């Protein structure tokens, strides 16, 4: 997800670069202006909320001063209660504006580099580098057929439990998978990489920094 500051001209940025990137993607260009509008609305509501909170703090201090002076604070307390309600309502408005902003921001991909071909057909993508020679062998079995033939995976039970792409590895399948993991670790560590075991889950706002979530919304597993 792009940094919202890239849409803000007052930060020295040019939203036209994002519009041009959207054109090069053959994607929605108008959404850039929608994001700018919702960003302005969100910031305006946040500004109003901050002012309400400052006013509430003043009123709260006034109540404390009246109580210390043993004066009647009834009206001042009413004012603070009213201020609390105004703050609660404004917080909802701020959150609504923020949700509207970020739901649109999450649909914008990274800026397309100038070297990327401007074409709506993937067949016309430029080949930057190629390694080796393409091997063409007829009638090779695919991996689904192979694991069933070797008896190292149970695809049916896996699909019953986890859905269409689920599978159970078993016997030599487990050992083969572990051997590949060990080989990969050794290969990378010899080249100076550090092995990491990451958390199993990721917060949505963190994942949004690396992936275009709107594009994979129906493919991601979620915990609700």
C-alpha cells in the first residue's frame, strides 16, 4: 500500500505520478482523486476532534478548580459531559472517514517503473534476462499424479479438511519435505543469510504494506 503522503501536494509530492501509474496499469485513475478527497475529509475531522479534546481538557481543569475552591461546579460538569458526547460522535466520524480512505488506498498498487512496457497484454511483457535452455519432454506426469502414485500424500482428505488445495503429506512425503527445508537452510546459511521463523499470522495493516490486499481478499485466510 502506498504512503498516503504521496498523495499530498503540500508534502512536496505529485499525485499526477500516481495517476500516470494507474494509467499504465490500465486501472482506475479517478480513485486517486477520491483518495485525496477522503484524505482531506479525514484530516479535517481529525482536526475538529483534536479541538474538541482540547476544549474538554480546559473544561475538566475548570471543574477541578471549582471543586478545589469549593464552588458550585454543576454547570461546568454538565459542559464536560456534553463535550464527552461530542467527542464520541466525532471519533465515529473520524473512523468512518479513515475507513473510507484506506479501503480505497488499499486498491492502489506500487508505482509502475518507467521501464515497464505500457501494454494491456501480458504476452508483450519484456524479457529482461533468461537462463538455461527450455526443456520440452512429452507425457511427463504432474506433481499431483506423482504424489498419489508414490503414496506420499493424501489429497482427498486434505481437501476435505482444508479445501481444494489442502493436502496431507505422509511417510516419505514428510521426510522429503523436511529434507528440502534442511537443504534450503544449509544452502542459504552458507551464503550469509540468517534463518528466521516468522509468526504464523499477520495483522491486516502490516500485510497491507507489502501486498495489494484488495486483490487477494477472497483468497486470504482471516481470523475474526
